[in-house]
C-alpha cells in the first residue's frame, strides 16, 4: 500500500518548512527510520526518517520548495507482505524545551482506573413565560419611560416574544411618520422643528413594525442585509428630514442626439448621461444654493461641485462621486463614468470615491419609464432624475409658423429641499439645465 | 514590510536595544540560541552578551534582577520561555515589581517588561498553552497587554519597553508564524491603554483580544449578511479602555466577550460587570461570555478543541445573542 | 583604628539601640500600628557592614535592620516618620516599617517575602558589573530566608557572573519560632557558598571587630571584581520575632547567655582597654543619641497623617483613570 511522508510540525509555532534535499531517489528501497530527506524550518533543521520500510514511489516536493506542515512530501510503497496500516504518529513533542518525552512516562505508576462516569441529569425545562407578562431588556425599559410608551402595544420579535430595542425604534419611527403626516396636513409644525423633537431620540429609524404577517405556504421571508438596512434607513431619514418639492422639465434632446451621432462617426460612444451631468454642473455653478449641504440649522454652500451619480451594479446601487465635474469636458465625464462602471462591477471602487458628493443625478436607464420622483441624498439639497428618452411629435416654431416635428424628448425631474431652496431658485435651476441641453453647446 | 508576528516582536526588541543603551534582554536561552521560538534570533550577536543575557532557569531571579536593574535606570525585557512558567516568578512580579513605586512613595519607577509566549491551539498541553493574564490584571501597579496583530505586537512592545511601569506582555504563540502582515518600515508606537475598533457594526459588539480576534473577525465577515457586528480588540487588559468599550455598548446594546483564557475569574467577568453596572440602561440583551471551559488545556487535539473557543462556537454565541 | 572612628562606631551602636528601645516603648504605649520587628542585639552586623560603604553603594536591609538605614545615611526623623506611617516617611504612609526604602541613600525597601531582595540585589550588581562601576550591593537576609528559592537563585546567578555583591546572613537562630536545626541540614548557612562557587565565612556577629574585618574583605573583593561572598553572622535578637511575640520557645538561660555577649558591652570593653575615658564617652553619647531619637519622635508625631485619597497616588508613573464615563 502507499503511505505518505509528511512535513512534520517541529515546534508549536512552526507552520511551514523547506525541503533542503532528498537523500533517496524514486524507486529506491528504504528501511524504516532511514533518513529520507533534510528539511529546514524557522526553528530547526532536521532529517526526516522513513515512517516505514518500502520503496520510494513518488517524490512530490522539490528541494528549495516551502510547504505547510502536514503536506505530503513523498509516497512510499510498503512491502506487501508486511503491509499493515501504519500506526498513527505520536504527537510531536517540543524537545527543544521539554527534553525527551518518554522520560516522564517511565516514572509514572500504572494508571488508576477512572471512577465510573456519571452523566449529568438533564436540566429541567425553563418555566413557560407567565401569561400577560411583557419581556423586555433594560434599554427597552429606559426608552419606554423616555417616550411614555405602552409596551403592550409593541409586538416583540426577540426570543420568547421579547420586545427588543429594534422593535421600539421601529415603533417610534412609524409613530413619527404617522405624526408627520398629520401635522403637515394641519400645517401646525415646521418640518425642521419636528426633526429636533423626534429625530434625535428615535434615530436610527427603522421600517414601521407591523404584527407578523400571516405566512402562506411558499411565502418567503428575506431578512434585510446590512446594506438593505442602511438604504432603508437612509431613505426614511431623507423623507423625514427634507420636504421634497418635485418639478419636471420636458427637454428636447435633438441637439444632444446630433452631438452623439457626430461623436459616433469619430468612433466615440457617448451615452445621454454625460450630457446631463455636464449641463447640471454648469447650471449648479450659476445656482450656488442647489450645490449645498445642510449642517444642523445652517446651509453650507459648497465651493466645489462634486456630482454623485447612481450606478446600478450586480452588488446593488453604488453612487460614485465625480469630483469637480464643472471643470471636466464632456469626454472626460464620459470616460470617468465608463471607468466607474467597470470598476463597480469588479468591486474596486474605494470608499473615498463614494463620499463627498454635493449634488446627485440618478439615471434609471432605458427601462426608467416616463419619469420618477427621486429622494434627496442627505445631506445634499437637490437631485436630478432622467426619464425615458422617446421620440415624440412636438410643435415648434419655424419662421413664425407652428410646425410638428419628431424629436427625442425627455422628462427631467428635479427634487429640491424646500427648507433651503425656494421655488424661484429651484425652478430657475431646472430651467437652466434644460436650456443648456437644448442649446447643444457642450464645449 | 511583510513580517510575521514573531518577527515583529524581534524587530521591536532589536530597535529598542539599538535606540537605548539601558535596554537589556534577559531570559532562558535568549542569547546564543536566540530564544526557544527564535524571538531574539541574532540579538546577542548584534548587541552583545552583556545586554542579551542567557539566564539560569530561575524565573524569580529573572524578574527580581530586572527590578534591581530598573532601580538603576535600566529597562530590562525579561523573557519567560513559556508564559506558563511565569508562576515561578509570581512573587517578584506582584510583590516586588508591582509595589516598588508605591512602597517607596514614588521615589522610583519600575520600567520592566515581562514577556513570553502564551496561548493554546498548538497541542502544547498543560504547561505550554496557558493564558494567565487575569492573575496579573488583579494586581495594581502592573500594566497588561496582549497584542493580536504583528503591527500591535511591535508597537505595543516598543511602548512597553519605554513605559515607566512594569508591563506584562502576553504574546500568543499560535500567531507567531501563522500571521503575516504588512507593517510600516518607519518607526511607530502603539499606545498602552487604547483598544482597537477592528470593525464597525450596529447590531452587536464582540469584545476580545489575542488570538481569538482573528476568529471573531472571520465570524463577523462570514455572518455579515445576517448580523452587523462591531469588533473591539482590547489590546491592553490593564488598564482597559473603558471609553471605547462603553461607547460601543451604548451603540449596539448587545455584548459578547470572547477570550481564550478560562471563563471563571477571566477578564470577561470584569468587563461584563463593568458594562452591567455602567451601561445597564443601554443593554438590549444579557452580557455574554465565551471563553475556555473551566479545565486545564488538554493535549489531545479533540479535547483541546472541545475546551478552547473557536469560530464555530463564536458564531453560535453570536447567533444566540443576536436573536435575544 | 583611630579614636575618632572607635567612638563613631560606638555612637552608631548606641544610636541604633536607643532607636530600637524607643520604638519598643512607643509600641507598648500604643503609639505605633502594625508589626514592630526589633533588631536589638544585632546592631554590630549592620554597623559593621554599612559603616565603610560609599554613598553610591547599595544596601538591601532585612525587616529588622533599621540600623542599616541609619548608618547608610537615612535621616532619623524620616525613618521615625516612616515607622509612624506619616506623610514624611519614605513610603508616605503607604507601608510601614522597613518596606519603604530611602533610595537617594542607596537603601532598598524590602517586601515581606523575606529573601526576595536578593535577586534584586544581584540584578543591580549585574548592572554595576556591565557598566564597570566599582560599586557594591550588600544583601542582608535572615537564616530563615535562606530556605527560600530566591536566595538560591540569586546566589547561583551571582556566582555565574562573579557579581559585586555581598550576601550577609544574620543568623539569630530562630525563624520566628523555628530553630536552626529544623531549617537546614548544614551546620552553617555559609557552608552553602561552595555550591555557588564563591567563598563563605562564619563570623561572630556580636563582635564588631570580627564583623568589620569580614565585611572589609568581602566588600573589597566585590569592588575589585573578584565576585561575591557569603558572610554568616551568628547573632541574637533579644526580643521576639515581633513585639507581639513573647518568644517563650527560647530558654531563659539561652537569652542570658547572649545578653552577656552584648555587642555594645563588648565594644565598651574594647574602648576601656584602649584607655579612652569611657565614662565621659558614655555620658556624651547617651546625651546625643537620646536627643536625636527624641527629635525624631517629635518630628514623626508632628508629621501630617496622609489623607485617604492619597492612597491612589504613586501607583503608576502617570495616574490611570479607571472610571471612564
């Protein structure tokens, strides 16, 4: 039978060793304990004795190679007549520090028979929870006291129906949401003030807790991943924080289309998106209030224009940031977006590239439908969303006459934070983006 | 540069021996042999037999002599060949070194480092696997550190050597050659008394140190889809960085403490008690501990695995706590 | 020896005796707390070994060697404040009696694990050796401590490196209550020196001449780089192990025998034989040592007692906040 010659662990900290040289060749007959090879480790150099008598069948590791402990170095064909399974090698002893292991063993008395083993009796099952008693943790008790909550109203998701901190946070968030809807309808409370009163304690808010849904056969419960949770939290927070105003522009993209066609002839493939980024960056430079972030109860007008562009990847939505977009040419923007797209697929975008945006653009692509109302990327104050670009008959003025022509049209939605931005500025910004796109000058 | 944990230790000693003529290394077989684990390989040749000293097998003497040298302004590094043998020098550490400054009313410092290989998982048996750090955390006047990475091993040892108080430095022999790490070529220190936040998370905090840091980090990564774990590597066990511990507990509300030393009387008990006392109202579950079973560290692999914490046990404990 | 030195040595013996007697009295008056370990009867050993030391040599006294403190240069006032547990003591009240050394004068404070100072002394002597400083370390220990492993480990190391250290065994025949014959199987502790590769010597510890002669040779040997010496001084403590020990494990006859070999009486006989004016010397010395000790007691009594929170000081080089918010 074939048996293995392995790299031994000579010392407790040793993890690998180097084969220095072989003292035998393939096909050679060897005696038990005959040195087969020399090895070297961080701690010792040693000759490895043969584990058995036999013929060297294979040598698997060349001199100079480093292999981990227990790696097979060679195989021996043992004498068939004497073939018996090799006894398992005794565990290695650290002779460097402990001396010869047999030394202690020889001195010991014959072993004393062990007393019979007594199996511990199984512990009694825990008493069932008392009916009507609410099981909570200390933090839940504190939160309930702080917010004046009736804990019997909050369904518990912990072990034995325990009400957890997440349950309370979820409950508070849903309550805050309900309150906000009511109060904004009444117009009695400004959103900014609301943020102060409910945001601080309830953060981070979670999805509203409802009683566990009735599950039918085949229903699938998919717990949120940490990424999903972060997205959910961010979306809810943004909606709570900023009163969104959504406005729409209908943009005639025929000049953009002309530039794309010209570029294509030159071998450059441009998508629609870089044009919108370019136009937005130009308009932002002219409308500083749109290129801003909110810090407490102040607005920070950002000097640099860093546009966060949503990219759909296999790993979910990523939002890389295009730095100083207003100083980039159309081709540079296009190249940067291609680069992000490629690297997002391979997961090689660094965290630094995902932060620091001052304005956002989201492009859902060809299946993006007519239009949509985006949610502001906090703490920014504005976001643009591209709608589907479709050819439509439109009425234009030709030499004072109304004419119907076919043009590629796009609904462009802009959301802005009404705490910070008034209608004049918001509308002016979007109008300007439209003007730039329709003028078709992207130099 | 890419170094192993033990090479980081060797470099720390080499650099400090070169930097400060008052630094000495004393221990059994540290000189000609370069240490049983080669932690001091080449140091005697480079720094001389007067400063890298082969000592008789006398742990009490090694520590006691270190105290005498410290009174003279020297900064001896005192190696225990295995940390299991530190018990032979126990009196000199707790009664002589730890009290030196105090019983002299602040007249002197005691800048000694007692270091040596601790820890199991290497089939070392009863006397080559111990984790006796808790004994020393009970002793005022000492500082106790236990690095988990090559970076920390070097930076903490250099800090320990420069510290004016006695520092017990537990290195983990399982990590000696099993981890390799990129560390800066230029000089750096890791401060004593500061924990490292190894991973941020929101659902649950695992507090650990030493070799289990690696198992905990792997568990945290593997479980990322089900639970968002924060990992704190204490690094220094006396004094513990309570500010970092408490900030994390206040954030997550759930705590698991993992250490390779035995459960009863271990560091975990102190950490748990402090959290229960100071963060009670932030807790969203019981403070849990995972440690070695209350038995000696046995030799045979199956028994050793049964006794020591591992990734599987860590994962199970995290699941239990997360569900609470 | 000159008359001046003879009288000086006498003055030291008498000062220590006065100090010891005063402390015993203060203890009986309830003015002291904790253990009081009288070295009365053993004065010649510490005077003999410390008198000719240099200021930068180091001594490692054992728990009843307050005489070593005084002769090596400790301020009697601060020593008394130390024994009173006051803020002006060497330990600022943090420990009593001889646990707080006077490091500025090269006096190391012992722990209660007797013999544990010997490895410390050996370590310090190692530094003297590698730095080629001609300083010596004198490590005192009782014959009781000689049973401890630390003593063996220290002497073994000192023998290996031929360190400039002198091991002084004060054999007063009892380790607390346990007599020599139940402590070791050799005739003399000094017989063990051969096992460490250096010289051992037995001297009459009550005879200052004998002690000084042995001390001179041993210190000289150490200073010249010829290695350690073990000197065993046979002596006797008049009191029990502590002031709370009646010591009735000893016979009255034995005590009387030793009192008749009192180190101070022996020195007075010597002074008389030298034809000094012993009556005048005795009178003058009595006045001086009484005054010094009285001043020391007054100082110690007036020294402020430390406040409770001072307990947290002097633990680490930089205070550690263990109460993070």
